[in-house]
């Protein structure tokens, strides 16, 4: 059967396409322009993969994109910092974009949806993911839409709030349409090799940029905003495996492999890739966040029901670093 993947040319989206093709699905992926479609087709030359151009998440017309589609993985969502307008840049495309694709697909007869949310939609204890707690599917970020739209919050908080309300939009839709089966996938920050088309490392996706900034000579350590990680192949696999897994209907599938502070990531790189030493920022003697509790994420559905255990930190970081160095040479 054929599935539609939105944001197919994104970091995670391209891995979802790959996992779905590897699992035998026919895949159609949406992108915003014909040029992006052409670039993505080069990554997936398979005749089981096709593209559809939908220029705008909020007003986009999915009629053609949805022909012969039985399920939708909605992964497109802006994950950008440096906002000028929180509503226009993040909140509206995330939230209204979710409602738009769900409505269009439902009208076309689609009943099965997997939507990409984030662990960021969970933290409701002080200090977010630095809380001595296990976050589970009943936890929701308390930040409100109005607060996020006000222009007074840091960009990252606006981003996770956009994801929270986008996920809620999907749950509301499912409530209104009991024949619709939604699964939300809530991965923590995702690292891993880039397979999607990028023209420059300046346009590297936000999460991998944290790792790249440790080795690109900028000599700064990014803030520890998300101290738990997962790898991109596992995150993508969860989306695809969930498609035909009834126990995930109506569920939030949380996923994190374990802690990953910037200091720990730098340690992994320093140990295994000492030849990069002149690019590293000064390595602190101890982890600046040592001693702070790091939250656990209840990943049982992903790990036990879907059997996706996730790669360890060392493998994830080194795969990412080696891939970024390759890209440096190519671009
Ligand atoms: P990318 O920026 O690499 O990909 C985002 C995708 O969404 C791209 O295909 C992009 O298209 C599309 N998109 C963004 N904004 C719009 C818009 N306004 N209209 C239409 N399409 C748009 O990010 P990721 O791969 O990291 O993110 C993919 C999903 O995973 C998102 O839903 C994100 O919230 C979620 N996520 C990511 C995590 C991470 O650490 N990376 C962690 C948890 C969740 P274009 O290329 O044209 O901009």
C-alpha cells in the first residue's frame, strides 16, 4: 500500500522515507517546490518512491498528493530558531498545518495517521528535562499558546509549544472522528547521518548542528537544552513500524535512548577522533551540568511493543561526526 510522508526532504523525513521503502511500502513524499522534489528523487531513485509538491502547510492542496494513499506520516513542521514572528514562523504552520493535512486526508478516505511530535511536548516539572523524574504519556508542557505567541519566550520554548499544540490538534481531530486512528511519536533530540539533500552545512538541521558546532572550529559548546538523545534511524523506524501496529493506535510513543550532555558528546568525539582536537572548544574539566538530575523518558512502547531499542550514544555521535566530515568534503 502507498503512504504519504510530509516533509520528506527533512532530516528525519528522509530517514522515514528510507525505512518505509525498506519495509516494502510505496511512498509518496511531500516537499515545498519542484526543485526540492528533483533533489529528493536523486536520493531515492526507486520507482516505489514519488514526490508531490505542496508549497504551504497551512493552505496547501493535497488532492493529488493523496491519490491512492492509505496512511499518512505527518512529519513536516518548522524546526528553526532565529524567529521574527513566533506565530507565522512556528505556531501556525505546526498547528494549522497538522489540521490541514488531517482534514484533507480524511476527506480522501485516509483513517490512519502517524504524527511526529517531540519529547519537548512533555516536561511539566521545573527545569524541564533536568528533573529527577520519568516523563510519560500523561505529561504535557504547561506553556500556553498565548505565552508562545507573545514574543517574549526563547525560540526553543516557542518551538516545543508549537509541537505541543500541533500534537493536540491531531488528538482533537481523532476525538471528533472516532474512525480515525492516530499515533503520535515523541522522540527526544535526534542525531545521526544526513541522507536528505543539503547544499551547505550552514543549512544543516537544528539538532545535528549542535554536534557540528563542537567540531566546526567555532569553539563554543551549545547550551544543554535537551540532555537526552536518540538516533535518527530508530526514530524513523518507530514511525514506520507504528503504521501497522494496533497497540500504538491512540498512543503517544515516547522515545529516548538515554542521557547525552554536550560534555558527554564532546568526550566521545575527543576520545575516538583525537585528530579533530584543533577544532574542539576548550574541554571543561568536569561536565558543567554534572550533578543535575536528567529526566528519564518512558520509552516502553517503542522499545518493547515496536522492538526499537535505539543506538548507544557513542555509535550515534560517531556516525554523525563521520557523516558531517564527509559532507564537509563534498559541499
Ligand atoms: P528539518 O528542518 O530537517 O525538516 C523539517 C521538514 O519540514 C522539511 O521537510 C521542511 O521543508 C518541512 N517544513 C518546515 N517548515 C515548513 C513549512 N512552513 N511549510 C512546509 N514544510 C515545512 O527538521 P527535522 O527533520 O529535525 O524535523 C522533522 C520533524 O521531527 C519535525 O516535526 C520536528 O518537530 C520533529 N522532531 C525533530 C527532532 C530533532 O531533534 N531533529 C526531535 C523531535 C521531533 P523545507 O526543507 O522545505 O524547509
